[in-house]
C-alpha cells in the first residue's frame, strides 16, 4: 500500500515514516502544502495522512480541493487542535478521520488499516487471474490453492500488477506505486523484481506478465 504523509515537522515525519515502512507500507513525505496537493493529484496513493497547519496551503484547503475534484481516497488529519470545533471543521471539509497530537504510532497504524479496508471490501475481497488468487483480507497471493512465498516488496509489485491487469504499466508507474518517490527513476529495480516474480508465478505454458517493448509491462486479463 502506498501512503502520502504531509507534515512540516520533519522530526515527527521521519518518526512516522520509519514506523510505517517497517510495517510494509510505501510512504512519500512532503512538508509543503501546495507541492503535496499537486503530488497527490498526479500520483496514485491509497491513503493520505495530512497535517492541518502547513506552509503555502493548509491541510483543510487540501482536503476541500481534493473533494471538489472528486478525489475520494481516505484522508487522516493530524493536528494539535483537539477541540470539537476544529474536529467538526475537518470532517465537514471531507476528512475521514482525525488524530490529535501527540499520538501513539500504533493507533495511527490501526486507523490506517481500518480506512484502507473499507473501499476494498466494497469492491472485491479477491482477484483471481488464471491460477493466481489475490486475497485482500489475508494480504496473500496463492497459485492453485498453494500460497506463494513472496517478500513484502514482491507482494506489493504483484498486487499492483494484478489490480491493473490488462493495462500497460510503464516502469515509472510501477516504481512510483511500489517504491518511495525519491527512489532513482533510472534504476533497473523494476526489471529485477519482474524477473523474480516470473520465476515464482509462471508454470509450463504460462506467462502472466507480458513485456510491451518500449512501454513497460502488462499483466494478463481475467
């Protein structure tokens, strides 16, 4: 899962980032509200963690503008202002949850997981393509009923490919959605992971991931 953290307190941001990345989330961090707003619109995030008091564009302005443009991704607001009036304003602006500083990182993780579960369960709990089955509840991928032994990063890449089956995904698409945004774009890390996944999921006369020359990769459709 890829998250966006918008927080101008660099010490707190680093603390949160380290904690969540140890729990297999991919996380981009921005400290400027205006820059963060543009990044959120132009990248695919599963959830946004958003401070209210930010340089250039406040968290409340970001939420309102995202909702006006029909971006429906889950948003958790962070703030030191915990009175009812401020909470009400945040929820009326379009926030899904509200956490008052200081907070326990474990509580933040629990709220993130609760919000991430909602829309996915409404759509589908599982995706099945050929012999492969992705189970959102268990965060697991199996083949022919047997669980695949994947690293957390292999799982993230395969999940992204399966969610977007039938679409041509560039290396940049995969890199942006499965790695930190600061990861060097010219790296061949995507090709390395595609090669690993092919060894683990392909069988005789099976080719789940197709190379589209000059464009990227495409996962076979259902």
